[in-house]
């Protein structure tokens, strides 16, 4: 993010990852029918919500917002996902799931609150919009179960759209290839492979296959992983609030998983 503009970075990252996965699929799997216009449209909308708006706006905001503060605001994503799914299905979330949302939010506050500083209300709103868009895209993606539409196509379309947005925003005019650092290149390589080709593909599969409350738990696990990596690789201090927040997050994951498995008997309809 320090040497590559946000939307150009997002576009290149997902376009390369999607193209590589499409190539791999073509080489190792049997030919399948081409997706219909309706399926391509659905995929494009999903890509716009998840990649262009959700991931893109986050990258824009993180050029001006500390990562701890951004993580705190992004804690709203699982809450949005569960509430949107409840509105779509016209059913209340289960009691354990609601308790898990509350406990997980408290845990993230304890985990990153110590690093949260002043944040411009505009950029705070940008992160919240990104969070809501990611939740909307996750719910919308569940409506398309066609196997011919893959995460690779989603990433390719999302990457292309992000590049267009970056060009329209004029990012190319203040981008210098010679200024890209080795750290940025290694970071881009990691985001293309582990972040997109593995991580995004796994998420795309999970969001179409698992209950929303189960998928939403990723938003609580990410900060724990970040703390572990920070402590082991960067030798960051693990304080009492990190331990307490991590314990609360793990308990929240357990509650949400429990609630999702007992959703049929535990949830009550909002509208008959």
C-alpha cells in the first residue's frame, strides 16, 4: 500500500490471481459449458460488492487509517452478515449466535482497542461501507449455485473492474513503477497466492456451502491470526488485553457455530 495505489493494486492482484486459476482449471479439469449471461451478470455483481467496493474501499481507507482501527471497524462485517441473512430469511438469529456476535465484538475491542487512535469520520464511514458491501456480496453470492461460475471468474471480473476504477480515479498519474519497493512486491505476491488464489477461493466456496453464521466467524478469527503472526514474526508484545480479547473471540466462534447448527429449532420468524 505504501508504493502501489490502492485500486491499481487491488485490480492487478485479483486479475492475475483469477487469470492463473482459470488457466489451471482449463489444464486440469474437464471442459464445462460457458456461463450464461445471467450467471455472468450475477458474478459481476458479486465481484463488484466483494472486490471492487468491499476490498477496494478498505485499501483506500488503509492509506490513511491505522490497521488496528480498521480491524475494529471491520468487526461489523459478521454482524452485518448475520443481520442481513436474518432479514432475507425473515427469521431472527439464534440466541447463541446473537450472544456470539456481542461477545466477539467485545473481544475485538479488547484486542485492537489499545492501538485505535483518532480516525477521520469520512474514512471511518468508508470502512463501514466496505464492511457492509462485503456482507451484502456474501449474502448475494449464495443465490447463485451454478457450478460453472467459479471464484476464478469472480476474481477476474473484480480485478478488471478495480483497474477501471483506479484509472478513472487518476491513480496511474501518480504511480511510478521504479518506486515500488521489494516489500510491496513480496506483499503483492502473498496477496495474489495465499490471499486470493487460496483464501478468496476458500471463502467463495464456504459462503455458498455453509450457514451464514458459520462463514461470519472468519471476521473474528482474522485478528487472532494477526496477533499470533505479530508476536512470532515481529516480536510484538502480547498483553493481557490481547489474551482476554483472544479468549473472547474463540468463545464467540464456538457460540456462533453452536447457534448455526441449532438454527432450525432456535430461530423464530419475523414475518409469517
